[in-house]
């Protein structure tokens, strides 16, 4: 029997994260966080993704006046290659540069999920490796014109058209999408057992 998971506040406006949570039967209320997603000077990729996931959850907690009758869940996802974080592209040129950098190489996708329940914060990390085939400049330009890369870390969506570029995945498909279901389930089921939330 699958554990019944607690109802939560979801600190994300991402349709992909919402879809994934519905897939495992999580009841949620969306409260979009207001957090600037940028790397701080001297901050490692892992430090960045942990800080942002935590900041999003705390921002949502403040928005609901710290009176959360249910836990707050948030997540942050980054694409990393050569220890460089590839965020959402600023424009076409930025996206094409990212796709060129990822072409015919393997990169990491880090997603950290943060859960705040009754003042206690817990985290889970999903790290995956994604290997791209060669992406020609013409393919990259056509892909940009689909609109898909515009709001995606690393300028691609694994669940979309970009799947045609992906040769191999080592890790969590849902984690690459932005909400690793195994880690999220572990956080939420542990929450239910420990705090009866």
C-alpha cells in the first residue's frame, strides 16, 4: 500500500512540477515564490541550488504569514557543465551558446527539494548526468524558434522536443524535469510519519 502523502503548499509556478506531484497523488496549493535566481560570487553550483530551494520555501512561508497548516515544498534545478551554471537563457544568442556548449557532451543536472514543516527544514538532492548528441547550429536555431528553450535551465526541456538530442541519462528523469519523485516522496512520507502532518 502506498503511503498517503500530506497536503502541501507548493513553492513553484512550474506546470512540470505540478504535473509530477499529481502523478504521485500529492494535494497542493500553489504559492509562487519571489526569489532572484542567480549565483552569488564564490558560490558553488551545489551551494547555489541548495540556497535557492531553501529561499523559495522560506519566501512562501512568509507569504502565508508563517501560519502554515501544511508543509511547504519547493525545488530548484540547475544545469552544470565545466563547473559553470547554465540558467535560463536571456535571449536567442545566450540559448544558442548554451546548446553549443552542451552539444556532444555530458553535463550534470542538480535538483534540490526543500521541505519546511513546523519550522524544520529538510533537503533532498537529485544529481543526474545527461549526454547530448551533436547539435548543429541549424538545429539549435530551429529549436529556439519552437519557444521551448526560453524559460528552461540550460535552454532545453528533457520532456519536450529536446529529447531528440539526448543520447543517455544516468539518474532521475523526474529530477531533470525539476521535481525528483523518489526524493520528494521520501521527504513527504517521512514528514507524515514524524509530524503527522
